[in-house]
C-alpha cells in the first residue's frame, strides 16, 4: 500500500506512469480522476492506481468493491489517501511531493517491514 501525497500537479500520476512503464507496461496510463481506480497487470504484478480526489462518501466505498482490491497481493498506489482515511488499509510506504521554486522535493517513508524492504532496495 503506497500513499501518494501532494498538491494537484505535484507529480503523483506522473510517478505512477513512470513506474508502470519501468515495469514493462506499454499501454496508456491515464489519471483515474473520474473512475477513481485503474487496474494494470505488468508481468506478474497486479497494480491498482487510485485517485480519491473526488471521493467523498464512505457509503459509496462499500458499494464500490474497492475493499476487495486490498487482498495482500495487489500493489496499490493511492493519490489523495486522506479522502478515504479510516477506510484504506494503512500505508507500507508514503511518498510526499512538494513543488519547490526550482524543481521538486520527494520524501519517502516506510511504515512496515514490507515498506522498509522496498525502500532499502532502492
Ligand atoms: N518530476 C517532474 N518534473 C517536471 N514536471 C513534472 C514532474 N512530475 C510531473 N510533472 C508535470 O506536472 C504536471 C502534473 O503532474 P501530475 O502527475 O498529473 O500531478 P498530480 O497527479 O500530482 O496531480 C504534468 O504536466 C507533468 O508533466
Ligand atoms: Mg494525479
């Protein structure tokens, strides 16, 4: 579970697109701004890209089937996780984007053993 934090235009979707392409996915990667979720298969990996910016309603969550995506196998990348706090599983990793006057600052934090294992492999 990877939380992506930062303002609109900070680069969250761009990072997901680059990650998918680096994993060999050759299709189009569009922002799930309206669909809230896009699903991708890259090699053996199942990736789920959420953008919860427009998500408002906890009841909608139960009807959406999103919970089924958190099965311990899917790699979930979640933009605007704070929109569904209390509904999402906790993060293994958070990536925080900040736009600076000259470029961007990206901060990575690991919260679990799985997360630490990923970050120490970078
Ligand atoms: N690391 C980066 N360096 C330069 N431009 C970037 C970078 N990341 C994103 N952008 C540009 O910023 C714009 C918005 O990025 P996007 O990934 O859609 O932001 P977010 O998903 O955080 O709202 C895009 O035009 C993209 O090309
Ligand atoms: Mg985005």
